């Protein structure tokens, strides 16, 4: 059974939000590009604080895009590219409202197979091949959500190599993931090594 924790930030409340709020977890994964993982996954907690109410897809989708962007741009900014990431977050929220009735966890709870889950994730704004596979590995390794065949679809992120946020169980694991990424970069390879 997977440990239900995602200790990627140095803020226990932010880490807990990732486990208890499916939309927050999805937004953290969306933001996880071109910035450190800790910053990306702290983003949903910071956004919730700035909203002053629980973070959910319906709330974000109902916002004016400019208002959401203003929250992203507040100091400290939620991302290196606050404007474009605010737009993607808004589009993500709208997609969840339109396709899943605002219930983010329906994306994975009703997926019968790894292929179906992968397809659903790839249809989300900002989720390419690698991001979809990593998110599947996060669901499986950290939250115990493992639709049939997920390992094959999420490969290589389903293995035991510490290569992504899915493999972070604490500060030591975070350092192992960083070391792996640095090694892959020096060899001219990506996280899929």
C-alpha cells in the first residue's frame, strides 16, 4: 500500500493539501515545469491562501482570467511565468468543470484502466506525455490509485528509480531525485533516462 503523503514542499500544510485536495494536486503538477518542484507544489497552497477560501475547480473556473492572473503575479509570484500559468490553470479548471462536473478526482476514480487514465490526463490543458505519466505515478505511488495496467502506461516513471515527484517520500528522496535529474542532464537525457 502506498504511503499517502506527498512531502515535496517544506510546508506540512501545503503537503497535506496535495493529499486531501485533488484539484490542488493537479494544479501542482501543472505548475511543475521550469521551476523547482517545491515551488510548483507549494503553488496550490499559496493560491488557496490568496483566494481566502478552499481551492477547487469551480471557484477557479468562475474567476475572471485577469483576476486569477493577478493572484499568480502577487509577490512572491506563483510561477516563473505567472501569466501563462494562470491561463493554463484557468483552462484546467474550466475543463474539469465542463467534463467532470467540477469533481477533479473523477478523472482517476472512474478510469478503469491505465490507458483510460492516461488518455484523460493527456486531454487536460498543459498535460503532455511525460507530465501525464508522472502524474499517474504520483497517484499510484503516493495515493495508492492504480488502475489496471498503469505500470506499463506510466513507464518508466512506474519503476523504482528516483526520477520524479512520484518518488519523493521525504528530504532524502528529494535529493536523490535531484541527483538523478542532474546526472541525466549531464548525459543529455531526460527524466525517462
